[in-house]
């Protein structure tokens, strides 16, 4: 264990920490840090930066410039690429376990699409809520391509149908330490940060924001990654989805039984039956009934199996993936 790994040996840090997951996007990060510094200095704020290196294939460059509002810039290398959401999960556990001075954590992306100018507004709302709630950035308008926005709207529709509520927030947020300590024992955090916060009923609110433009390069979110990201968010609500689908299966069973009874009544009581029609209708209904019963049993088993035990627990298991902290910059904030 290095000195930076031991919280007792680490120099006293800022109570405000900004955590930024990065995968090979070092140029954008180099452009983002001065902008964060300028915004914080304008609002008389100071913070430390924690960069989560999500198994990048390129090495980060050292910070050659000086900052006014940023006290430290540390980097946490992960031992393998985990993806954006799991890198955030590891980072949250590291902050909760290794950075005891951090009382307020800001999570934001490193490509510049999370506008640093929104940080003071979110902190104002955070203080208005007595520093007890997660404050999410609510996306009122997005800056991605038309194709991306189309598929994103499909994802929101599927999410609304399966879970019963809409989603408009991402990773950009402010987290109080009291909530962070509860969040890092939520196993669903391994799949999706915002969905885990909602599913575990953490106190939260939101601030309307507009997504900014990337500072460098092109977005890496393609169709496949968008689908995986959406499925990860939806999977957090597997129990809720299982119950809703179970209700759909029961409704289907009821309709199939109703149609079977109606076919028998038409065959025996009325003169409208076509020869052979009742037998075919009842046969199809019984096949549909068997499928509906199987679906009901399937969703019951899926829902119950998800409650059998914990999988990944961030505060317990993050050490398998997190390397030692390295300091890139240390100045006077």
C-alpha cells in the first residue's frame, strides 16, 4: 500500500471533491480542468479533483499549469476497463473509504458535456436542501446527433413502459457524504449509478441544465453501447419489472380463460357456431394459456432469484479493481 492509499498518510484534502471518470480522453480533461478552476474561482469555491482512469490504453500527461481553486489533482487507475458506470461505482467506494475529508462529492464526465458552470448552481440547490440530498442535473436539452437522440427517446419510452417512471438524469450530480455512505452498499450501483440511487430510495432532487458540447474528439457512445447502457439501467429495476410483467401474464391468463369460456358458450348455446370452429378456438386458447402460465412462473422465479443474495458490493469489493492513488498536481487552493 502506497502512502496515497492510506487515508491517514494522505495530506488533508478539500471537503469538496470532483470525481471524473476518463477513458483515453486526456486531451478533453486537460481542457476541462482549467474551466473548472475558472468557474470555482469566480464563485469563491475550492475543490480537489479525483480522476478515475478506466483502464485507459494511453498514459495521462502530467499537469503542467497551475490552478487557483483546485487544491489537488489525483488519479485512480483501474486494473481493467470496466465501463463508465462501473468506473463510477469504484470511484464512489474509493471516496467513501479513502477520502475521509470529502463531505461533498461532484460526479461529472470528463469530455466537457457536463458544463462546469452548472456546478455552482447545483451546489446552491444542494445547500438549499441542507446538504442532505443528491442533486442531479436534469437534461432539458441534449447536444448529441439526431440519430442518438432518436434512440435515446426509444430508451426513455421503454424505461417508462417497463418501470412506470421517466428518466431524465445522468451521472452529473452532487452527493453528500451521508448519502454516499449508504449508496456504496447498494449492489445495483455496479450496473448503473443514477438508477441505483433511485431504486434504493436515496433522497434526491434535480436542477435543469443544458448539455454542453464536447471539448475534444467525437462521442464514443454508439448504438451497441447505448443499448448496453439502457439495459444496465433497466436491470436495476428487475424486481419492479418482474412484478409488472407478472401482472401482464395474469391479465393474459384471464383473457385466455374468458375467450375459452366464450367459445364454449357460443358452441353449445347459440346457433352461430361454425363446425370445427369451437375446437380450434379452444385449442389455440389452451396453448396461449399454457404460455401465459409459463411466463407467470418465469417472472416469479426471476424476481425471487434476484433476492437470494448480494452480488457485487462496492465498498467491500472495489479493491479488486482499484489501484493506488497517484498525484498529478498539488497546489495551494
